[in-house]
């Protein structure tokens, strides 16, 4: 018996060493030092800087690939820049906070969440990719990038491919095994979500509140990683990119809103490194999937209105300059796809276009409304506890009079509902088919917004609770 | 102290609820990890993949694509679908996005044209010659015949006659039969072409009827069915219109319903380009 356990253990270690070791080492080290070239002055936690590294590294790869550089040369440039980042890191080492408290709540939450992420990793090994669209779109792009095929040979060159680039980075040192990257998506999701939760200021919470907060974070992550999109496929590791296109802008929006609206009402808006990083996060959704453009538009409208409603900034020319530069960064990033299509002479057709005529004439399909509502209710009931928790916490936020947080959370959700309504009012596809295949995936964006909102609500409610009990 | 505990009671209740929800998930995940790690060294991933993707006939396609350029995909034809079925190209080696319509793979297609041919065929035995005159569907491609069971050591002559013209006539014995691990599709006989490959018969050759005669039949219960692709019989579904005239090169040993063919009009071009096709055939 002992011998069997020992044999399994040896095999398991060997298996993970062969399949994951180099990928994990690459993914841990290179994005961090690559991003350090830009984030040396950032006050954001290291895990967020690392995430930023993953995103800009992927954008960098997409651009060099689009310009026809060879894979070897691209990776040589990446290594050189990462070494430069490392040198810069060594020079500034005295400024870096090395206090890595392994016994901190954040570490504990990471540890527990990684158990679920590891479970997902094993599931992907035992269950090869089956989702048709994932194979045809996202895995195909990953494979094309892994083999460094020219863009004109991509099965769907007119779609953005940030998620597939991240997938490629994970499998690049794992012999091209798709399950390695797909399995690591659960870990990436854990890092995005947990880094957000602990980027909120928890200093005012006592131990009991912190433990409750940590428990909520773990429970929310369990929900996220196990959430199914139908047909037995999970959002996170089935190979679809809906999870990434929903979570990235949500992360950027709420953290940006938290730091610039909820925390610093009276200070003037500054485009410092941290804000620039969050803006890049927020706008890179457009590079994951075409729906990302809608998310960006909705979050942009929401954040702009929140600035107007809840900050005390006087409209002066010197205040407007950082705003203009922020918009310019967003404009540049969301147009990276168009730039790639332009230099590679790829026709994007109507994939990214808004059906303006269809939207304007959508009032003619008003009779679809009951059916859309019916499907929305069905979709809501599937994850009713997210909605119930959200409503209860929203009520709590009204009681503690944090209307800024209320609007920050509610505005994108309402706008997204409006967007969903417009989509199905203007669709030219058979309405029942379109609703049954798409609505739950669109509704997933709202679920993500609600989960991020819930975390912020709980943080503020616990804060208030602690203050009252002092 | 007690006052502080009472004050924090709501937090303890919330934490208790969280634990209550999280523990079952945690224990099921830990159990699954434990089970997974236990079976990871014995888990037949390739076998499981073969089973999972079995309906796409990945193994047979792979055996051909490994001989082609890494971006070339044969023209795949399934009963209800032609082309890249659910991204099958992305499960193969290479990055197969350039479809070569001259190299055609028929998958799950080559079956008896009529499920029950008693009403469609007249059968008679004269002087030990078995003759079967069969009606044919509106759209079809005949690839050969299938015997209901293997026969003895004797050799026979078979002829395919259409429009009062012999299309093909050759001698065969049991060594010429094609066997398949998929038993319902065993004991097949293909029609030799003038080269070492196999011909197919289509609507232009035969129109509505075909007469097949087999000589030296000693048993009265000697039965065979015409095999091939047919829209009406259901073997080829809606894809018949896209099926080009072709020469059969080889078939899947696991399941003879699957075969590799080359466009009849470009046979020489393909043979010159892909040497494996010539080499794959054993005389």
C-alpha cells in the first residue's frame, strides 16, 4: 500500500514537473520583471503588477507577431526586456517591500483558493477540450500563435486574441499541451479576483471582520471557478474567453472607481502609474473578445458619470489634461486590433460593428420584450443567490448612505441590462435560438459585476460595523 | 470580553454560514484531487481522447495528415457535414487550415446503399451465377459490395454492368476481401481501377439500375449488398452534392466505413506530390 502511494506520488511530481514546471516558472518570473520596467513607481500590490505584466507581455507579443517578427526573435526581445526589468528591480530593491507574511489572511485565501484552482487543473487534464467554439476560435488562435503561423492563416483573424496569447504563453514550455494553459486559467482567475479583493483598504477591519471578509472572498471564488455555462462546461476552464472578457474590465473599473472616487473624493484626478495600469487593465478587454468593446463603453460611461456626481473637482484646464491622456490610452489600446488588421490587410467585416440601423429600428420588435424578460428571469433564477446577496447588500449600502458606491455598482449593471435588451430587440437571428445560446453568457458579465460589487459592499459594511462597535 | 463577543455575534453567524457552504466544496475538491493524483499514472488519456473524439474519426484522419504539410487539411466529408467538424482540424497535429479538396476523406460514409435491399433488388441464380439487378437512388456513389459472411476458398468472377455495358469485371477470392474491426462493416470488396487503386461508380455510369453478376456460386444463401454513399439511404445525408468523383486509395482498418480518396481528375498531380499515397498501398 505504502509502495503504491509512493509510486503515485513520484509519478505525480514527475508529471507536474514535466508539464507545468517550466510554464509556471516562465509565467511567474517573466511578466513580473517585464512589467517592472513600467511599474517600478507603482504602489499597487505585486500580484496586480504581475497581472499587468501578463497583459502587456501578451499585447507586446500580439504586436510583434502582427509585424511579422519570428517567434525566436520575439522571445529574445522579451527576455532582454525582462532582464532589463530585473536589473532595474535589483537597483531599486531597497524600495521593494519584501515583507511576505505567509501567515497573512491574503496568503491563506490564496492557499485555499489554489486548492480549487488545482482541482480545475486536474479536471482539464482528465477532460480534453470539447467545446466546439473554443476549439474553432480560441484554441485555434492559441495553436496558431504557438506555431507562430502568419495572421492570414488564422481561422478567425478578425477576432482579437489576448486570451489565446496568454494560453499560448502557458503552453509554450509545456510541449503545446492545451490542458496546461486551460487548467491555469483557474489560477489566473484566482489571482485577478483575490488581488482585487485585497487591494481594497482593510486596515480598519478587526480580526473577526477580516476573517469573515476572507471567507466571503473564498466562497465567491468557489462560485466563480465552478460556474457552468451549460452543457457541463465551466466558464473558466472550458476554453471559452467569456470569463476573461468579463473579469478584466470589471477588475479595472471597480479598482479604479474605488481608488479615485470612493477613496479620493477631494483630490484632483491624476494620471499616476497606478491609474495608468488600471486603465490598461480596463481597456484590454477589447483585445480579448469583441464584447469587450461594449464592456469598455459601459464602464466608461459609468465611471464618467460617477466622477461628475461624486467628486469635487473643479473643471480647470490642468485637471482636464490627465483625463484627455487617460482617454487617449484607452483609445490606443482598444484600437490595437484595428492597427493589426490594417497592417495585415485583414477585413474585419461586421464582426465588431454595432448594428446601428437594427438598434434604431428595434422598437418595431417590442413584442419580443416578454420573451426576453422570461429568459432573463430564467437566467437570474439559475444563480439566484448572487442576486439575492446583491440586493441585501445593496440595501445595506443604502442604509449606511454610501450612495457613491451604490451608483458605482448599479450604473454598469443597469446599462448592461439595457445593452442585453437592445441586443435581443435588434437581433436578426431567430430570437429564441439567440436567447437560448447567448443570454446566459451575456448575463455572466452582470454576475461578475455583482460579485465584485458584493465584495466592495461587504468591505464597506464591515468597516461601518467596526466603526460602530469601537 | 463577553460584551465584545456578543457584539461580534453577527460576524460569527456569517462566518459559520460561510464555513457551512465552503466545507462541502473543499472536501469534494480535495477528494477529487486525491482521486486524480491516484489515477494520474494509469489514466489512459490517449484512449479517452480517442473515445471522446471518436465520432470525428480523429485517429484515421491523423494517420493521413501526418504525411501532409502542417497547414494542409484533407477535404473531410461526414454524413451530415462537410469540412471541419467542430474544429477537428485543431485536434490534429500542425495547424491545418488550408483544405486540399483533391485529398478527400470519407468518414462514417461507406455503408450498404439500401438498408434492406430486398424491395430494391431482383436476385436470381442461373448456372451457378448469381445475378442481382438493383434500383439505385437518385444520387449515389458505389464503392463496391459487402458480403453477408466470408466464403470458402473458391475464386469467382464479378461483373458490374450498367446501361448494357460492363463497367468492371474481375476475378476475386476471399483474400481480396477487406476486413474491418467494426464487424457490421466487414467482408467488403472494392472495385479495382486500372492502376493499383479502386474505382467508384456514380450516376453518370449507371443511372437508375445496376446488374452485378458473380460466377461459380455453390451455395444458395450467398448474399451481398451494394455499398457506397447515398443521399436517400441516409448514408451520406445532405453532403452528396459536394462529393467529387474520386479514386479510393485506402481505408480505415478499424472501420472500413472511412476511406481516403483522391479527386479522379487530379490523381496524377496528387500522386506526384504525395509519395506516401503510392507507398501506402501494398501489392
